[in-house]
């Protein structure tokens, strides 16, 4: 009976060790991807992102100004849709 328990616990430990190695490998891959993304952003001229709502507020103001002065018969979404085709 004790022999079976030791075998069972050894088997569990092996399975856990394999899963831990898989997790470590995934963490390494994520680290590599984060590094690559940072490098791509730098080469494309993108600076560090700052989380701020002021940019969105500015865009909302601009959108409201544009919509007030809109004089076309077609709505803006339709023009954008046509230009993408």
C-alpha cells in the first residue's frame, strides 16, 4: 500500500514539474514578445504610451466641432466606408 502511495505521489510530482516547465516556457515567450513589440514601437517612432483621458476628450471636442460644421449630404461614415473600398 505504501509503495502505491509513493508511486502515486511521485507521478503527481512529475506531472506538476512538467506543467511548471510549460508555464515557465510560456512566460519566457511572453517576455520575448513584449521585447519585440517594444522594439517595433521604437523603430516605428512610437513613444511610450501614457494613459490619459485628455486625448480622448480632445478628440470628442473635435468630433463635435466637425459634426456642427458638416455640410455634405452623405454622412461621414458613408464617405469613410466608400474610401476604404
